[in-house]
């Protein structure tokens, strides 16, 4: 089966198209330059990063720090890995790639130790099932950016939401449409949340979030102090 055309925007995001460009235009074992890459994808921001993203799919692409025969602006395309233009192959690879512990902690902190889908906190019981508490995990979520480019981003989700939305794709254009539909006061409030990097909250909510992040023994001691 012939490979998709890397020049066609409908083929996929820049990472996919750059992988096809490497296979079809450069070839395994050959050297390419940053200028060639920019010329192939004019006006595309962070195209270098998209090529680097191929490495997590077992593509071998060396820089001059890894191959002493290369100049600073050169890279060597050694070997292709997962066929990222094949959705099934890429999805299987995404599920197999472990998220490093440091990245997991950073994502949890960024998301306030809450599921980004339903808002429940870690170890918090579900409203509709008080015998079950939420277990948070960092999931890879396929997303469509405002430019139309696809990317796989890390988000905090509880296991229940992750199971229910495993193959769901988020679309930034839909979010923008919802934001534009807000009345001006809500839009200004949202803008403040975005500037701060977190949702606005009351002192009560902040105290509750701080309490539930404590280890179990510490929560028991705080509870004892409050009941004294």
C-alpha cells in the first residue's frame, strides 16, 4: 500500500507529515539539515520539535551531539519506527509508552490533583457511589489544536473517566466556540483563571483541596484536632 502524501495537510499533523517526509524524501541512513526541514514545512512553528517527537515512537534520528560526523545544523535519519501515519499503530504505541514519574507529578500539580473530566479529587468518593473512591492517573489524550494539527497531550483523569473516554479526541476549536459564547463577565473571569493557570476558588475550597492531599494519617490527625 502506498504511503500518504506528506505534502497534503489532510494527511495528519506535522509529526506525521515530517515522518513521511523523512521516509520518502530523505531515506534511512541519510543526513538532512534544519534548513531543508524548514523549506519542506514553511510557516510551520516548532517543526524541529515535531521531528524530535518521532523518537518516542522508536524512530532513530541523531543530532551532532550523538554523531560526531554531523555539523550543528545537521541530523541523521537512521531508522524509521512506528508508522505514525497509521492511527491503530500509533494508538497502540501511545498506550505502551510509560509516563515518567517526574512528568506525572508535574501534571498532577498543574491539574490541582483533580480529574480534568469530572473534577473529582484523588481518594474522594463518587457522589453516585460512596463506596468507591477516585484513583487518579495521567492519561494521554489525543487533541486537535486550533491550527487543526493533532497532538497527544498529558492530562489528569480518574480511572472511571479514563475508561469512558479512552478513544475520545479533544478539539480546541470547540472549546474556543464555547468560550466565545460566554457572556462578557464570565469570559473575563475565565481569562483571569487562564492567566493564573488555575481556576479561581474560595478559601473553603482551598482548605478542602489541601486537606484531601494530606496522607491518610495526617488527615486523621487534622480531623481529631477539629473535633477536639
